């Protein structure tokens, strides 16, 4: 029989996303970052495997994990004088709240949903670090909301179950197809006319066009987010992710989630060479890394029956 200690070491090696971390005191997730352009040189299978590794990685402070000077929505802290360093660096409600994607998305395996304990407090990340401390009067620092009153657990955020990513690539492609259908209706609409916005059996209300053809009326449009209705020519883009319909793609979802939950800032969102959160690290995730993990999520199969 293999001694337990050897079995444990062997298991750790087998489960590691890539190579083992380095020296004591400088432990990292073990994930080997892709260099921009490398995503075009790898086979699809190899690229998807790198995406799985990034999804499974447990990020540490020695490689950029954490965001001491920014909040979960990517902005500056309400109180820059109180950075999110220990013991304020990990907060279940306002995040950081996990070391890696698979920390929550793990049922029945990586990419899935999560237990009750891994649920997400949506919108809590607008606070620096939720404390409910009535001695703290600074709005959005830890206890006071934008409205000026003290937040309570039921209203500080919207608790939701961890979203399973199975079939998410199909969801995104369906949203793209439906957006194309709505745009075709928009572009075929004659000046002074109106038409129902309907695609794949779903109604989005009625779109109208001004008599001179320069603008569109959206007062009777339903079910599309505000950002899809702005401007003289509304984009009519369907945002398939988040219950509020505010995220357009898995890629946007991924860029946001890495910052929100793990404090890992992608160069794609925050800029190349930019240390947006003041933790001493820039380019914490390359564009190629985001491509790999987004594609891996998109490749997850639709849930089925055993």
C-alpha cells in the first residue's frame, strides 16, 4: 500500500494546473501564462487545456491576486486611506471572495455551479469591504449605501447561486443570432413606420422610426438593457449574461469576474503594463489567457442526463 503522505503528494502533483509552485514564501498558482500571439500557435485542444488550467488556478498575492486599492467594479476605493490589505483583503460579501474560478464553479466538476456556501452577493462589490459597522459613515466604505442609510444584509447585495457555465457558449451564440434578427428588423424599418421586434418566438416590443428616418423610438421596446437602446440608432444588442442582462459575452464576463472575485486584472480590461490596483503587478492576465479561458467556458457542453 502506498503510504498516505506519498499518495497525497502524488495527488497534488496530478491536480496541479501546470508546474508546481516555486520557493516557500513565493507560492503561485502554478499556471503558466500564455504570451499574446501564442494562442494562435497552439492546437485547439492545447488552447482549451490552458483555459481549463486558468479556470482551475488558485491565484496568490505573489502573482497579482488581490486588489488593495480598487473595488470589485474596477474603480478606486471610497476610502483610499484604507487599502484592502490584511485583514480587509478577503470579504465574502464585497469580495475578493475566492482564489480561483473553480473555487465556486465546481459542481459536479469545474465549470459547473456551486453549493449554497459559494453563492455570489451581486452588487456587493461596489463597497470597499462590507462591515456593517455603524461607526463607519463613509458611503460605500463598509456600512453606508449610496442613499446615505446603513446597509443591512438583505439589501447590501443580491445573493444568488453560483452560475453553472455548461452550455454558455450556446447561450452566447443564440444571443448573437437574435441580435442579428432584431437589427435586420431595425434596418428594414421605413421612415415614419413601426414594427414588432420579435425573434425565435420572443417579443421585445415595438420599435418605431422618425419621419425623417434619422432616429428610432424605443419607448415601446421591452426586455433590452438601457445600453442597447441609447443613441439615434439603437444597437439592440441582447446581453445574455447576468440576470440584469448587462454582460454581452463570456469574454466580458471573464474579464470582470477575474477582477471582482480574485483581484486579477487583465491587460485587456485595464491596459498593458498598468498596475491598476496598486499591488505591484501589471499584466496579471494576458489577452491570450483571457482568450483561452473564455473559449474553454464556451466549449462546455449543454447539461444532460446520465
